[in-house]
C-alpha cells in the first residue's frame, strides 16, 4: 500500500480555510463556460499546432481541434501515458507523463524552427 504521508498538505484558502481546488476539469465534469467560449471564438481561426495532453480524448471539445488540425495538415501532438482514439491521428504521440513531456519540449524550444 502506498503511503502519502510525505506529501505537503493541500493549499488552503487564506480567507475561509477550505482546500483550494486546482483549475482543472475532473472526470465527468464539463468545461467552464468561459473556457468553452474562448475555444469557440478561436476555433474558426484555426491553430498553428494542437496538443492533446493527458486526456482520455472522449469528448468532442477535446477531439475536434485535433481532428480539424490533422485534416488541415497542421501539426498535432498527443502526450499521454496510454493510447486514445487520437493516437493514430496525431503526428507525434509521446507516451510520457505530461510534466516530463512538457519539460522536455520547453527545454528544446531554442531548436524549434518556424515554418515558412
């Protein structure tokens, strides 16, 4: 059995003392309406590069930008420890944890070359 005693306590709200919830969507939760509005506003413009990071890719708001980018021959990347319905669609599928993959990408950013 794992022991989590070494982990720091969850952050608390300085005003009420309640546990502060991270700004992530948990399983079976809907995206916040404001975030959906931003995506809907930007979606028609298209994206230069689309990442799907650490998601089961079960929802249309996750798959749609990836599928649209792939259909438009724009680069797509999936970062996920497992395989999803997008794994065979994306240009790059990294079977890594999100933190390790994003840190490696950020460290290599100086080698990125803009496409003309």
